[in-house]
């Protein structure tokens, strides 16, 4: 039985020469496929440098945007620091004025007390 199966397989798988019609159809199909595939390849090769430049420009834009954002954030921080400095200086000036007023009030009271005690 295994010899019979083997001979059947050999008969089924024996090489057969293709006919002339098959060869012509195959050549026509391969030629049409080559022509159809050749155009997209030229288009793809033409667009490839543009795609690279587009990607590079997007990356450069992102780097620039991050840099500008960092710069603006640093400027805002510096501006808020300067504003805080101005407020502290103003608070110190007001405190100095109030302390001078308090000093003058205490000094004038002590002077008037000294005058009252010496005149009595």
C-alpha cells in the first residue's frame, strides 16, 4: 500500500511543462504588475525626502516651543521675584516710618514728663 501511495504521489507531482498560453499570460501579468508597482515606487522615492524634512521640522518646532516655554517661565519667575523684592522694600520703608513715629511719640512723652517733674 505504501508503494501504491508513493507511485500515486509521484505521478501527481511529476513536473509538467507549461503550455505557451500559460507563459504568455504569466509574462503579461508580471509586466503589468511591474508597471503598476514602478509608479508608486517613484512617488514614494520622491516623497521620502519631503517626509524626512517634515519630520525634522516638526521635531525642531517642538524643541523651539519647549525652549520658548522654559524662557517665558524663567522670565515670569524672575518678574515675580522682583515684585516680591519691591513689596519687601515697601514694607520695610513703612515699618521704618512707623517706628520713627513711635520713637518720636515716646521721646516727646518722656520730654514732657521730664518738663512736668522739673517744673513742680
